[in-house]
C-alpha cells in the first residue's frame, strides 16, 4: 500500500508539472506488475462521489466494458466510470505513470484488430456522460461522450434543427466524428466531423485543452479523422442547421426489395442514373437473406432531402423497376428507426460475434456489385448459420465533403462516394461458419477492391478492420503530419489501441 501511495503521489505530481517535466519521469512499470485493484481503490485518489470503479464479475463492470462486436476483443481487469473531468485526468495521469493500458469507451461500437492487443487494461467508460445542450442562437449542440445518435434525434428536431449523422442509432456521436463520420447528408452537409466546432480534450499530459480552429488548430486538424489517437474528448460542440433550410426537416423515403434475378438490372440503373449521386439523395443497398422466402435478396432504402414531388422526379428510374415500393414522408429524426424496415435495431444488437470487411468506393460499378452479390449469395447458400450476415453498399453524394479544403482536416477521402461493407455474424461457437465468413469476407473485399476506383483497397478509419495498411486507412499523404502530431501530443503513446497511428512516418 505504501509503495502504491508513493506512486500515486508521483502520478499526481506528474499532472501538476509541465509536459516537458512529465517526459523526464522514470519509465512506467509494466502493467502486469501492477495491482490495479489496489491502485485504483487507494483512497488517496479521492475519486468524485459519482465516479464508479468496478471489477470483473459485477454488473457495473459488465456495463462499463460491453461492446457491439466481440471481434478481436480488448480484455479488461478494471473499469473507471468517471463522474467528473478531474477524474478523467486522474486516470490518464495514473496510466502514464504506472504504464497500464486504458481504453476510452464512448458508445462501445468500435471494432479493430488492434483492440485485441489491449490486454487486462482499464476501461475508461464515458458512456453515461449523456448531456446534450442545444444553443438555438449560436446554432450549436454540445454533447457528452456517452451521447449516441439516438439520443440527439428528438431533442435536435424538437428544437427545430438537424445535423449530418451516421446511418445507425447506436454509435456515440463523438466516436463517429473522431473517425470522420460518413452518412446520408455527405452531399449537402458533409461528414459529422465537418460539423465539429470545438472539443474539450484531456491530452496524454493530463491537461484539458479546448481544441478548435483557433485553439490548437493542428490538433483540430488531426482529431477530425484520426481523433482516437490524441486524447480523451469529454465534450464536443457541433454546428447544427435550422429545419427550415431542409424542407422543414421532412424527407422522402423509398424502400423496396428485389429478388436475385433483378440484381444486375438494378445495379445498372444505379450506375447509369446515380453516378454521381444527386446532392440531396442517399441510398443504402443491402444484400441479405430472406428467411421467410428462403432466398438471397436486395433490400434498398433511398432517402431524398426535399419534397416528395422533387423526390419522385429524381427517383423515376428506380420507380420504373418492377418492385413493391414502400414510400413515406418522414421527419428527419425518424429516418434511422423507420428506413430499411427498421434494420437499425438488428444492426445495433450488442455483444455478437461479427466480422467486417470494408472498402471506400469512388466509382459506382454494377459489375463489381453483382460479383459481390453472387459471392455473398453463395455464402448464404453454403452457410445457414451465417444468414444474418449482409453485404451493404452505402451510396452517398459528396459535394459538401469534397468542398472541404484538402488541408483543412486529416480526412483523406474527399472524393469518396460510397462504402462497401461485408458484415458477417453467426452464433457464438459456430466455428465452421466463422471460418467461412472470414474467408469469403476477405475474398469479397479483394474482388470488389478492383472496382472501387481506387488503386488500392482504401477504407476510412471507422469501417477499417485493422488488417489493412495504415496508408489505406489514413493515406500516405496525411501520415507524415499525423505521425509528427502523434509524437508531439502523445509521446507516451497512451492512445494506442484503436487503429493506432505510428509515431514516425515514413
Ligand atoms: C451499428 C454501427 C453503425 C455504424 N454506423 C456508422 C456510420 O453511419 N458512419 C460512420 O462514420 N461510422 C459508423 N460506424 C462506425 C463507428 O463510427 C465507429 O465504430 C466508432 O468508433 C464508434 O464509436 P463508439 O464511441 O460508439 O465506440 P467505442 O468503441 O466506444 O469507441 C471506439 C474508439 O474510439 C475512441 N473514442 C470513443 N469515444 C472517445 C472519446 N470521447 N474520446 C476519445 N476517444 C474516444 C476510443 O479509442 C475507442 O476505442 C458504425 C458502427 C456500428 C457498429
């Protein structure tokens, strides 16, 4: 206990002295030598009364470590669910001093091969930080790190606003923004990261920084696309848009299913008429298995940000297909829960074995999509245990994304107009299906990467599996500056487990 207490004082001192001073601290101990329970429960820390420290085999610990996917999972020995920013700083300072790994948890939806290298560390769980403040006159919304998309839809809409979001309800808004944040409004508003105005960031020095265009602008450049590598974001302020500028927040939705025999015709219609995708339009096209009819099918969901009359004109080539169409005019806040027959609730189920293989897409290529459809259909036919899997094409406009100056953020894929994701799931323990999924997933990614319009299989950070090259995730153009900033702001490499950046590049 005495030894631990002395080290705790060293840690607290480290938080007080300058960053330069911290660099001269002795090398941290290896995490395996540390009694995390003894260290974290030492009263010397004076944790806030609303901070929870939890350990395995408790409900609090399970809640603080739950993840969406059990792919390449991190393992934990303890969790700290801080009640205050001061306690976030304490965790960072302790981790730096004692050398134990910690992982910030927002919505728990991140997956990455690199997470598997996180062993018996501490979950810095911020999922309960749910504050949302809408400032109608400043046209901003400030959210805590535990706020997921589902938390903001109604409050924003009820206050008369919208913003660009991802396509599901469950990831954290901040977690998505840190990796760029793609979604249906890339045509008219850009990425979620493009709406970011400022954040509060606890750096690896344990000091809180306001990061924005005018305060630490170099860090602001880096966190919009590679943000998981630079600190703990305790709050973020985003620009929001009045509903009045977007058809009073109403959108037109078109949903339908097509059987396998119509797939190529449909893909050709998209390639011919929607390349490039009109600015107000977005489509999510999912190849999946219909367990009622026992067939492979294509489920589609198109959203038009505008009036029904305009939508019907833009969507005329789709309406010409032979299908039963479900149409609706929806308020913006209901898109995610209603579109695609409510697939969001299945996509968001936590704690499942999942394996994803993804690609960025610049060119729309009917032949490539058809090949992918045939490959996943073959997988469904041979692997009944994998029939909840899907191959998804997200097709978005990119005017607003492309309009952001190339050097404004570290997001490298300004010309991207779509995303391909083969997402496999199976029942835990079904090794045969798991092996088949991983083989077929890699094959689909390999084949489709030849048709995306990029020279190599590029993928943006939020969708990356983690077996890609860092150039294919962050781009060789952005990596030299990212590595230099990583060295400058995280020389201890504390933020090293989620699609980690190198400290040197090349
Ligand atoms: C069902 C589903 C739908 C998705 N839809 C989209 C989409 O439409 N668009 C899109 O771009 N992406 C999407 N994603 C990918 C998603 O953006 C990433 O998985 C993202 O990392 C999830 O963030 P999280 O906070 O929920 O997850 P977490 O696992 O909590 O976070 C992932 C990593 O981000 C870092 N991190 C998270 N919060 C913070 C914070 N406050 N401060 C510092 N670091 C932090 C941590 O390193 C953490 O390991 C989706 C993922 C899923 C599973």
